[in-house]
C-alpha cells in the first residue's frame, strides 16, 4: 500500500519528460507544492517514500535539498518509464538520491573511525550505500524538500520550533516513520538541529526502541567545524556504538 501523498502526485510525475535535466521551473511549481507558510514552501519529492523497515542503522538529516529533489525526480521518472514495478521505482529513487558526493564521503569516513565496519562485519562504511544497503535507512526529520525564500532550508531561519508547518513534520510525521523500523536500530542524527528534535521527542516519550547516537557532527562541507567537532566526540561515539551492539546481542 503506497502513501496517499505518492498517489496524489503520481499523475503529475507521469507527465514529466526525461529527455533533459529538470530545473526549478519544472519542479518548484504549483503541481508539486505540498504546503506553504509565510516564506516557507514545501514541495513533494519521491525518494523518502521508500522505507527499509529492517534497517539496523538509520541516518537522519534535516530535509532534502534541491539537488536531492532533482535527482529523485529524474530517477523516479526514468524508472517509471522503464516499466518496472512501482516499489522498485521507489527503491531505485532512494538509492540515487540519498547522501552523495563529498557529504557521503565525509559521513562514511567518520563512520569508519567510529568502528561501524567492524560492528556490521563489512569492509567499509561506504558499503552501507552499495552492496550492504539492506542494513541502512536514510531519512530526514522533515522528509520533503523545504525552501525558504526559494533557497534550501538549513534548519536555522526560521527554527523548526517557530514554524507550525515544520513542527508538524518533525514532531508528528518523523516519529511515525521511525516507528516502522524494527526495534533496536542505531539512529544517527546528523548535526545539532536534528539531534535537538530527536532529544525533544525522546523527552516527550514519542521515540523509543532504538539507540540514538548523539554528538555526531553534520557531514556537510559547509560545516567548517566538522573535523574539530568529530575529534572531540569520537571517543564517546565509539563507546556508545560498542555498548549498543552488546545490548543488541
């Protein structure tokens, strides 16, 4: 059973042409607009429809950006045209649009240093995105792309707690998604904004049954303090991961 949201936007996606790269004029349109509030616009993107319910590690960002949205649409439409089953379209879209480029290499480098490959008996953390992706689920506390004044939302202005729209997705929709993952997954919030939301949800009793790895820096290249933050946190991150795997066994 696919989400009502997917069913709502599927007809519009089926009208998109794949003979060129999509632009903002193609996708940041009324037909893909989900909700708006003041200068905040939330648009649909198909890559977070796929949920790996058997994941053992869950990596959580803030919200998809324009590049992720663009890649998601291009892959979904191409997969759809190829004639494969809708579920396979969503899976291929997820693979294509999740963390890529320098952000992924920064992320997997930190995971390597935290001992993740040893925990899962894989050569490198980068394998989580390829041949060992049955272990991984990636998502965002706000699962659909958000733009403020037509620019990627970074989590700062406005803060999530100052926007009823963003609060709804972070504090109501996100916990519903996480509850679909089998218990005792290792959940890694990327950066302080995501961590703050998760800690608030835990405090309110809306999240349980998983291990939450706090203190993990955001892997974006724009985070100039990333390396320093990671070195300060590395020891406690490694300890938390070791204690999690012991409890899981």
